């Protein structure tokens, strides 16, 4: 008899505990729902994290209700971070989920630029990559070009080895790596939260009967969808750069004769002035040599001309003297006649 009374008392106590726990969890759920709806009506998300935390504590005690679906979904996302942080824990399985972006810069000096250019394009095609940008330049002393390539990350190292096998005159390379695993996990978490909030606002828009509330919900929905697209765009950018590594290549060919001339032009000022003076003296020497050669060749003609001039010049002077004497005598004879007339 005493055992029956004891069992009935125990069952009655368990029933009271279950009733009290059910009332407490329902109050918590109502409080989380009201907090979330008040934040949605005000158009902000300042109380979003607090309502999510309350909804999480209530969901631990009983199954989720329609009023707490959104809060539970949003609160569950941060719980996935410990598993994502396992990327840095060193486990072999988690290392496979690392997202690394590789970039390389290569400078090559080649004997023939056109041949090296064709070989690089062939390597890109065979590797399954593509050319993002190409520019070519040519000057008096150099001919070259710049490549910006995207190659599959799996063939990144082999592509660099194939470039080195082209046997350039000089080969310089630098490789940089960037681990974006943590950023990508953070973007995934933010995306899930934003999508859950988007689904909730879509429900609010469908159930709203007040015009002002509808406009407010629509504006918030548009803002959230914009953020979702930004997050997805960043994730696509990371995925593309992880899948395809970037390689920047500078290929050039030099003209040795032009470079030697350039090095001579870049000598010190006094040395260049001395070279200029020496060049002028050499030019004057060449002119004098040609003048001497010309005079030597014309010497017979000069001698003949001098002989002729020696013979003709006295005769001309004699004729001129005789002509002057005749003129003087004619003037003297004319003077008495003029006096008589006077």
C-alpha cells in the first residue's frame, strides 16, 4: 500500500514538472517571436542576434514552432564554424578543403621574341588555360611583350617548369600564395543567414496587408537580396582564382649593337667631350689629307698656268705702258692749240 502511494506521488511530481517546463518553453518561444517581429517592423536588425539566441535556447527544449523557424535557422549557422575551423587543425581530410590562390611573376630574356611568343601561346593552349591580357612593345634597343595568363591550379607548377624548359638566356620567377579558406567559410555562413532572413521577409511580404509595412518589408528584402548577390559574387571570384592560377610573364629580346652604342653614349661628360674633340681633329685631318691629294694631282696644271702667266703678264704690262705713253703725248700736243684759241 505504501509503495502504491509512493509511485502515485512520484508520477504526480513528474507531471507537474512537465507542465511547468512546457509553459516556460512556450513563453520563451513567444518572446523570441515577438522580438524578431518587432525588429522586422522597425526595419532594422539590431536585435536579430539576441532573438536568435533566445530561439536557440527554446529549441533545445522542444521541437521548433513556426514562430521560431527563422531564429533557429539563423542561430544554427554559427554552430557550423567549429567544424569549418578544423581546416586549421591539421586533419588530412580538412586540408583538402583549403582554398589557396597562387600567383607567379616571370621575367624571361630570349634570343628571338617572336619564337618565344608562339611557344608560350602553345603552352597555354595545351595546359587548358587562357590569355587574359597581352601587350607588345618595341624600341631601338629592345623588343618584348607582357602576358597575363590563367592556367588550371593543378598544372601551375608544371607550366612554370615548361616555361623554364624553353631555354631562355635568363629566367627569373617569384611565386605568391594566399589562403582564403577562412574568408570563404565566413562568406558561406553569412550567405546562409542572409538567405534565411530573405525567406522570412518573403513570407512577411506575402502575409502583409498594411501598405506601409509592405513597402518597408520590400525595401529590406531588396537590401538583403543585394547583399546576397555581393556575397555570391565574391565567392565566385574566389572559386575562379582558386581553380585558375594567375601567371604574369615578361618576355624580351635585346639588340646588342644598339646596347653597346647606348653604353658608349652614357659615358662621363669629360670623356664624351674628349671623344668629340678627337672626332673633330680626325675630321680636320681627313680634310687636309684630301686637300693635299687634290693639290698634288693639280700640280702640273698649276705649273703650266704659272709659266703662261709669267709670259703673258709682262706683255700686258708693256702694252699698258705704251698705251699710257701715247695718251700722254697726245695731251701734250693738244695744249698749245688750246692756248692759242684763248
